C-alpha cells in the first residue's frame, strides 16, 4: 500500500504541474476530453508499476488498447485523471484512481485528490484510511468508516455529480427520506461515503470500470458496499460485449441499506 500510495501522489504532482490555462484538450471517440495532464499521470503510473509489480497486468483508461481481458487472477485498474471536466473547468475535485482487482473484485483501492491534498485508501477486510499530503510529503493515516443508515426522521446525505445528473438517479434520491444532495466531483464522492460524510451515491447512467474500481474497494474496506442498480455484485475486468462499461451502480455507506 505505501509504495502504491506514493506512486499515486506522484501522479497527482504531474497533474498539478500542468498549466491548465495553456494545456491542450482533445476529444476521445466517446466525446470525453483528454488532456496532457491525463497522459502525464498515466506515464508516471505506468513507469512506477513496471518497477513495483511488472508481473501484474494493467487496465488504464488511457491505454485500453494494450489490455487483454478477461483478466485471470489480479490486475491493476487505473484512471489517471478522473474528473477531467472538473480539471479543465479549473475546479479542485478531480482524482487519481488506482485499484488492484482480483478475480473480478476490487480488493485494494486508492483515490487521491491532488488539489485537495487528500486521499482515501483501503484494503477489503483490513479497513480504510484517509491521508493528507502536501506535494510528495505524505502525512499520517487516519482510520475511517462509513456511517450507519440515518435514524428515522433524519436526512440521508446523497453525493451527486456536478456533470452527470440523470432522471433515474434523481428519482432514486427523491425516494430517500428527507434526502439532502451534496454536489461533489469525480471519485471524491466515494471518499465522502467511505469517511461517513455521505450515505449514498447513485449513478443510473453508464460509466467505466476505471471510474468505479478504486472507489468501490475503498467504500467496501470502510464498511460500505457498492452494487449494481438492483443490489447485485459488480464485476471488473471480464469485458463483455459492451466493453468496459458499468451500466449503473449505487455506493451505500450502510450495506444493510442496499435495496432499501
């Protein structure tokens, strides 16, 4: 965990070293943006993993053409810059996401928000932590845990996206008792669930495995659960006909609330 954390922090430094006002922004085939910051962070992670764990395959958003799914055993699942739209817009809620997936399940996750100097990390079965960092200096780890379902009469806190709202997610939140929405960018939403400052994060629209894997591991390690839209298990690295798409998911702070 420690060398992987240092690697993710280093990738965040590469992102912050890019001049947002002067950088080039290109469009991918799916219409999403990609910048030199995405590519710089990806290079840092690729070079670091080649030294740390060269025998473990990698699936990165910026190098999907090099992936060879379905993966047997373990693989690293990476989004070098999650929340590129937030980054391009000059906001601070963008993240570097790294997960280690074994047999289709994310078991280790790191979600780092470089501009906030904050990261969340966890290993399923061993707990989760929040860590502050300043440049390459990484502070002490603070144990975190999701919170229980709010008592009757108290509001659910729903983490919602600034860029990806959809009617089904809105309807889902409206069905929670006295739900309060908190707008949060990128995979920071998973961190807020893991630390107990939000209860649910629904996404009833398509996203990609690298957007969800690290956050799923962190939330699960912190005592929560991440499911598909019907409360079932999510699988990673098996690549069906739809590619690396996750049609929908819900992150739950209280696993007992899943399906409620």
